C-alpha cells in the first residue's frame, strides 16, 4: 500500500513538473513573440495588432489608418515574414510536436 502511495506521489510530481515545463516554454515563446513585435516599425505594429489581436478586416484597418488595403497587406506580410525568421526555432519544435501528436 505504501509503495502505491509513493508511486502516485511521484506520478503527480512528474505531471506537475511536465505542466510547469510546458508553461515555461509557452511563456518563453510568448515573450519572444512580444519582443519581436515590439521591434517592428510602429506603423507595422499598429496594423499587425489591429489584424491579429483586434481581428479587424484589412478593409477596416485601411479605413481606420487612412491607408490602402494593399498597404495593409504589405505591412501584415512584412510582420509575418519577420516573425517567421525570429521564431523559426520555436516553429520547428511546434511542427515536430504536432506531427508526433497526429
């Protein structure tokens, strides 16, 4: 009975550590994303945030910022290109994990 209790305690501790590790990795990724976004030119940051965080359409963003839809598309493309380069390490890990899970 004592051995079963120890095993359950170890299993619980392992699961807690695993969840903590996942949380730390997620936090590390979130910090890297925030840091990368903050280094973008101000006009790209604003356009990107309106698109991705406020879920506005390109047309709505263009109207709000007084720019063309093509300019919105260009700014979003540039932001995504930079994010892909800066986050390539994390994206490769996520890809491997998602292939493993599938």
